[in-house]
């Protein structure tokens, strides 16, 4: 069974201590560009349309660096209702899109 903590992977990295350091990945689902007058009129339960459709890929960032793209999915089982991202494209950080 795969170890979700990644400890098996740590051993594969030759004892590198950095493999156990967590990083934050930001998932960008879209952007909105409302006029300020429209923005200040927004209230509770207002809907702010984004520039992407539900089936469009989302972008994954570490800091301000694009690292990949994927599709949003809903988890099943004990994690039902939570969102996840299925990776569909990994960016080659040395050469641009992969």
C-alpha cells in the first residue's frame, strides 16, 4: 500500500532532509474583472462570474511559479464533498510547458 506521508519516497532521495518540508500549492480556478462600482455593490450570496468554465483546467502554482494544470474533482468515501485536482500537465520549470 502507498504511504500517504511520502516516507518511502524520502528514502529514495538519499536522505535529503528537504523532501519532508511541506510546500503550499495554490489552485487558481479563474479570474474576475469587475468594475469597482460593481464590486462595492456585491453583498452576501452575490455571484461573481469567473473567466473559466467548470470543465476548464485549473492552474497550480508554488508561489508565483506555474507548476502544472489539472481538473477539479470531488473526492469519494470518507473525504466525500472535498475537492481535489487530478494532474493533467506538469510544467517543465527549466523549459516552459511540458
